[in-house]
């Protein structure tokens, strides 16, 4: 089996504070990996570095053999669900789920089909015209998951 994700000697500093120190790990395609630890130990920082949202101070990140260490998030193949869900409050559920597909310039028909498919998958088939504030926390979390899956990412990062 080949590694889908390789993290080598990853470090992240915020000023004088070292949030991550020399982290290395391999993840094989199809593998499910959990990071466990107390609050503040660097789990979210590691996910954000892998995603390119908070670039590492040093070290390398390879995805399917390609060095993505210096690439912006849009050029990495991942979906992410944040602890806060990060839904756009001014967009409907359908628009939130389809957001990444719109950015990839998919046609409207394909976007509508994929959004319908994903909302059914997460058990919210009728939620498309609603806004996030009209949903429970659990429903919002499912919308965030549907949005993360919309682009069929090779890597899914879930923060809590």
C-alpha cells in the first residue's frame, strides 16, 4: 500500500510558542485516523496545516506523492469540517453545500443534482431552501459534512 498523505518533521510556531514540534505521520489511502489529546495540544493546528489554512513553519506535506507544502488550500485535494461548522449564514443550505462546486465552475444542473444527492445522504432532503439559523446544531453539522463531501475530496479532515 502506498501512502496517501505523508507529513514529515512538521513544526508550527506562533511567535515564541511552538504549537507543533517535529510531527511525522503516514496515512494510507482509505485509512481512518484520529488525533486524540487534551485541549490545546495541536490537533486543530495539525489539521489546518495539512489543509494549508495555517501553513507550517517547517516540514513537508505530500498528498498522493505530490508536495503540497507550499500550495494554497484551493490547490489541495481535501474537504474540511470545522468545529464551528463555518456555514455561511446568508446562504441557503443548498447554496452552502454547492459552494465549492460553484467555485469550480460546475454547471447549474450538475450542482443541483449533487446538492440533492448529498442532502439525501445526510438525511436532510428537504432542507435546501432553509438557512443555517433555521437548523439545529446537529443538522448544521450534517450540512457542513455535505459541503465538505461535495467536491469528492481525496482527503476529508474533520475537526471534532
